[in-house]
């Protein structure tokens, strides 16, 4: 009697497995953005260090050219001093924080010490606003003051339709009698933009809004 060759025995399950098509591996999701508060004058070295580690970073900087003694001088100013945004793997970011306890903090969730990921749309708008027009009149505000009725009045949520800030969404508020467009990263920073023409704004409808509404021009 002739015995079958070794390892040629096949079950129904293994046969089905052999005919199965290979499954294409899904790409890992893109890491989230996080906000860091860097202490002292360490922000440039921390940013360069993180980039060497493979992290993506963003710092809101306003670049202007000034004439000094007949020469053009390029100057850079931090719009939000000490604030650095990082897109990186969360575990690696936590490990980096442990190695630099006295140099930085990570903005955390309101109800826990866990780092708070930034909403992708809010980050997109923040980058757009802080990089679109170096000559624009913009400044940062403390988000904790948004609830102060003496400083702010409730306004319309609008979208910019023309100009360097086209596509930006924010809220029209009055700050010390001046009308500004506020763009926020919740719990981290608020950017206030001045002098956007009303014809460049359209009101974003809310469930309670009716057709034909316009932006308050007072």
C-alpha cells in the first residue's frame, strides 16, 4: 500500500483558506493635532527637536519686512507666544513630555488629564487665518475671557467669501466697541481679525435661522 506524501493532507477549511484573496492592509489613520505650551524661550529648540523625531509642527508666526537705516529687515513675531501645535502619535508625545517635564505642558481635556486632540476643522481654519495675510490686523485672545459680558457681545456665525481669509468661519463679536471676527481652537486660543469688509461675509444659517438674514452691520 502506498501512503500519501507528507503534508499533502488538505481539509475543507484549509482549501477555502488557500483560495481566499489576500486582504489589503488599511493605512494607519493620520495622527491628531495637539497643543503644547512651551516655557521660557525653548519653543524653537523644542520645535526643531520634535521635527527631528518625525513630528509635524505648526507655530503661528507673523512675518513682516521693515526698513531700518535704509535696509530691508525681515522680522518674525509669535502671534501666540509659547504656543506650539504638534501632529504626532499620542504615545510618543506623552513619552516626549515625560522627558521634558520642566519645558512644556500639553493642553488636556476639561474632565481629565488626558491630552486633548484638536478638532481637524478648527486647526485648518487656525492655520488659514494665521498664515494668509502678514499685513492683517490679527491678535490672540484668552479663550477664558470669552464669557465676560463686559468684553464680548453675542454675534453671528459667518463665513468669509472673498479675500485672503476666504473660507474662514468664525463668530462676529464686539471687543471694546470694535467689531472683529473670532476664530477659535476650543480651550486653547482665539484669533481676532479686524477690518474684514461686510460684503465679504455671509451668515451661516442655524436651525432657527430664516431665509434672507443678513450680518448685523452696527
